[in-house]
């Protein structure tokens, strides 16, 4: 059980002081009964605001279809940020929401958003070896030999001391391919192709672990069940 004002504040509904107005205006119920005190102890799963259950009271996990041109940072000086695409209420949650790993400005596709620290570690730890699937469009025709080059597990990237783990490359057309990796090195997909003389002109992430975007349109998001 937790204080109502603390619950509402941590989930981004309002400040603790503003919770007094929520109560005064009879907007909050607990097990169907209107609450009269902002400091009352409640079960977050039994609370409603405007007759709607609290959103993700145990922590938020969501999927965002990131468009190209957006950056994965809270710093607005770097251009449009992914957080501009999310509900304002999410941005007021405490702990704050963050992306699970990053996609660079020019990369589109599936991005996970959460306010659960252990989940970020779980998804990004090198030991987890979670699969990420990308579709890349290249500047010139691909060579079939790249499939074996990426699969061998001895591909070195400039400035790295360890080779990349084996990756699965599928040639989709003369200048497009699907690449499955289990690491998350800086600009890894672009650097892997660059190491062999190809420039990635367009990059899109289709899958992250068990999560796929399905029909989620660009710029849209949806809340996911907890793993």
C-alpha cells in the first residue's frame, strides 16, 4: 500500500500538491469508492482516475516506431527527440522513461521505452545476446560472400579489440539485406558493412528480441505486457 499522492505523482498524473485537487474534484476512486484524502494509503491496482485504471502502475514497457530524423536523447539541442513522440504523462513518471539502447538519428524502426532500470540492463547486457534484426539498403550491389564473412565471427571493426559475434545476413535484393545481430555496439550495422566497403543508405530495425512492430505505424507507440 502506498500514499495516493505519491502514486499519482510517480505515474505522471500530477504533482503531489495537485493530487489534492484530484481528490477535491472526486476524480479518484479506490475499489469504486471516491477517495477523500490525498495521503490515504491505496493499492495502485485498485485506483481509478476519471474511472480509468492507472496506467502501468508496476512500471512501463512500450514499443515505439521511431522515424528517421529523431534522436534518442532528452537534449533538444540535437534536433527532434523520440520523447516528443511520447505522451506527456510518461515524461513526468518517476523513475523517468528512457529508451532501451539507441537507434541513431538516421535509423528507423522498433525502439523499446521503459522506466524500469533492471529491464534496461536485461535487454542491453552483452551476456543476454538478444537478437536485433535490421533491414539495410546499400549503395551498391551486395556480394554473396558477405553472408559467410558476417557469419564467421572474426569480423573486426575499426577501433575495436574484439571481433563481432557471428551475425546472420540474408540478401533480399541486389542492394538490400536483412541482418540479425546479438550485440549492440556503437553504429554496429553501419560499421560492419563499411568494414567491407559498403555504405548503408537506409537502415530499419524490424525486431528486438521477441518484439516485432507488426502494423505499428511510424511515430506511433503501444504499451507492452511485462516479460
